[in-house]
């Protein structure tokens, strides 16, 4: 039998037959098997059968059976010393590991958790070789049993819920090295922001000269702009959650000199390793807007899951409404303004990646659609255009032509140099019914 060759604790013996029997754990199963073997060995020994003494000695040493050792003592036979389990090395006594995990968990607020196990490769290989040697068919893995045993011990202390699909915290333990790691899953908060001032970049703009270390070009700040939409939103959220870092996800972005008006741009702030999760989002919204001092304004904050980030990215091509003030190098006639309306309503635009973003975008020719354009005169050489178009259209280049990289363009349509003076995003239609109404 297995015990004749290898010392096995109750857990490791019972685990080889884990799929047999019900309503018992592997430790109970292994203990029951050893008890039956002890009884059989005792019966044979009382019948003066040498096999009985052999079974009892094996169980006393390789099975660590105190019952077998006691029987041998009463039969005036010497028992060999107990040996450490060859598979788990006696690691199922995990009380210190559990206490360490519970102490680490105290730093975090959570309602759901899961325990995972990391094992040394040699331990898993040893178990695989054991199963192959004895043609084991009804077992479970050492990893699974450790996870269940430690998980139950942690659960009894922390009194939280176990979640196998989306736990807020995953406790990773290694019973052989006694290492404990906490994988704290991010907190996702979705909302919309309006950018009410120009000159604020979408995300932190690291100084290209020093790479964020600080130099004379960036006034030793490491940044080209003191603030960004990302920082204005993430800073108060990090303070509220005591998170370590944040990622800012949005449906597209506006230029640093453009405002984002209307209902605002959808965003998700992802907080890494938050220590606090139970937030009053109305208070967070108020704090964010107060600290932003009128530069941005957030609204409609709500908790979402990780899948919302992917869905948000899929809306980057959503229909958008822009307002742009255009200045020409000469006066333009009413007829030319009518030409602009006709040329840029139900129009297809072929736009090669603008030269100003070539450093970060693939050089491609993209086809974008303009649904409607409205034009209003502001001065002899200045107009306001409202352009409702497919997402991803570069409006500045639509105006200038970008040296022929965008066709057609406003400059090309009336054969005059055109310069975008002010640009605003008035609306982002993230739902089909929003766009169909316009």
C-alpha cells in the first residue's frame, strides 16, 4: 500500500480518494482509512499473524498513528518513530499562515475574498509522480485542498463572503515558504466630466526633456502642465479610497486647448489597491468639483465592474458634436458659407493621421463621416461651425487641411487659409437613440 513506501498525513492519504464518499474532508477520510487499517492490523496481530505487526509498525511510523503505536506498546513491540509526510511535509498545520493573512487583511475594507495557493514546482512534481506510481484515479490536487483548508480557517476569523468569480481581495499563500500576498482588486467608478477651461491636458503630460525627473524646461515639476483632467479627477478619489495609484479610462479625449461641454465625456477611474471601498459617491462628486475650482466638473458617479472599461473603449467612435470658431486670411462671402454647409453635410472625409499626432498614432488614412454642418458668421473673415460627425474625426485638420493630409477640408473648399481659433466638444452621443434624435 501507499503507506508502506511513503509517510503520509491524514490529509494527503485521504486526498488520494477525495472523490469517494460524501460529507467528510480529506483529513477525516485519511484518518478513517488509517483507523480501518489499524483495526485490521490489530486483528491479525492478535491472531499471531506477522502481517498484523508489520501493518501496525507502518501505520505508527509512516502514518503517524498514535493508536497503532499504543497497540504495539501494549503488545510489547517497539514502534519506529513518526516520519514527516512526504507530500505536504506537515504543512496543513496552517494556523500561523492564517494569522499572518488575517493581520494583513485588516488594512483593507472588503466584503468578498478568495484564498489561492502558490506551491513550489518541486512539490507539485512530487505529487504528480506519486499519483502516477500508484495509478491514483479519485484524487484532487494538493493546491485545491490547501486553498480550501486555509480558506475555511480565514473565513471563520474574518466572517466575510467567499466569491469565486469576482472577489475584492485574493489572498495568495505559500504554505512551504510561509509567504502571504494580497491581490487587492481595483475599484472602478464611472461618471462624466466637463472641462470648462482651456489649457488643461487630458492626462498628465510628462516633460519630454527630463522624462518626469524635473529640469529647467518644466520648471523642475517633471510635467509640461501643472494639472490635467486625469489628476483633477483621480487625486480626490485616491484620497478617499487610500488607493496606491489610479488609471484613467475615457471614451476618446479632447485637445489641451479644447473644452468639453454639454453632458460631458464618459470616464472610468480605476483605483489600484484601495483600502476603502464604501464611498459616498455624492460626497466624492462634491469634493472633486470643489477641489477642481471650476476647471472641470464631474457628474453621475457610480460603481461599475471591470467589464465597463472595455465597453467604454468601444464607444470611442461614437457620434460627436463640435463647435469650432474659424478665422480666414480674407473675407468670405455668404455664397462661400453656403458652399461649406453643402460640402460638409452628409460628407465623407479621408483623413491621413495628422502630422501633430504621428509620434503616437499609426500613419493611416481613415474614412470618417460628417452628418451635418451648420455655419454662422461672426465677422467678415470669422465664422462659427457646428459639426456633427463620426467619432475619430480630427476637427482642426478638417479646417486647415493639414497640408493635404485631410480631404476635403474647409480651406480647400473655399480656397482660403483657414485657422481654428476655438474648439469645443458640445456633446458625445454614446447611445444609438441619442444620435438618432439629431
